[in-house]
C-alpha cells in the first residue's frame, strides 16, 4: 500500500515536471534542462521588497515632483506584472489550500487588486503637480503595503506548508516564464505603436501621391 502511495506521488511529480517543461517551452524559457524556478513565495516576497523600497524612495522624494512621478510610474509597472503573476499562477494554486484563513486572504487580495488597478490607471493620467497625485499615490502605498504584509504573514507560510517545495518551484518557474512574456509583450506593444504610426504615415503619403496623379491625369 505504502509502495503504491509512493508510486502515485512519484508519477504526480513527473506530471508536474512535464507541465513546467511544457509551460517553459511555450514561453521560450526551456533550454532542454529541468526548469529550476525559484520558489513562488520567495519570488513574490522579493517583488514585495522591490516595491517597498520604491515606495520609500517616493516618500523621501515627495516634494520633488519629477522624482516622485518617475518612482510612482515604476511602482505601477511592477505592480501590474506582479498582479498578473498572482492572479494567473499563484492564487489559482492557493484556492485549493485546506486552510480557510489563507483562502479568505486570496479572495481579499483579489478585491485589493481591483482597487490597486483603479489607482494605477488614475495615477497614469496625472502629473506630480496635480492636487490628487500625492493623495492617490499615498493610498496606493498603504494598500500595497497592507496586501504584502498580510500575504507574507498569513498566506505564504500556509502555501509553503501545504503545497510543498517541488510544487512551489514549479509555480515559481511558471511565474518567471509569464513575467518574461509580459515584459516582452510590454516592449513589443510600445514598439508596435511606433511601427503603426510609421505605417499609417506612409499609407497617407501614398494616398496623397495617387490622388495627385489622378488629378493631373
Ligand atoms: Fe503580492
């Protein structure tokens, strides 16, 4: 019986290996070796720390408009990616945790993401000179710090305990691959915007030339 249980768990772990290799190959991250992801909770904690450090920079620079705007823009870009990693990879895995409090934190975090995304959108359209910029950035800072503290205190330890090391490494690898894909897509979206402008300028020029040719003919 014990042998059967070990066999099942071995084949489950092989399945998970296949899934993470598939994910990495789809996203271009697989190089023929086993994907060695950082544990998901370590990766998310490191991202929380990066954002905390940026918010500290924002607080120290709050009377210098240009620095505050640059720092807040960077925080917003990082948070947009962070939210996707949690919503698409980490939270779905945590929804099946046995610990009820941890599952409640996942539900609460999703609501907090809605508020954070709204603030990010509003901040994107504001200059640091706008009256509400400082207020919205401060509310964003408080919401994000609360979210990060709560996850680290009440969700990550449960996830580490229940999901186990191997699953956490697999989730970490999935998140790394998704992060790389999102960052590539972000860069491609902005260069595509430039290409479309160039293409539409050229086609306008072609239309002008052919209508001039028709008029002279
Ligand atoms: Fe988080």
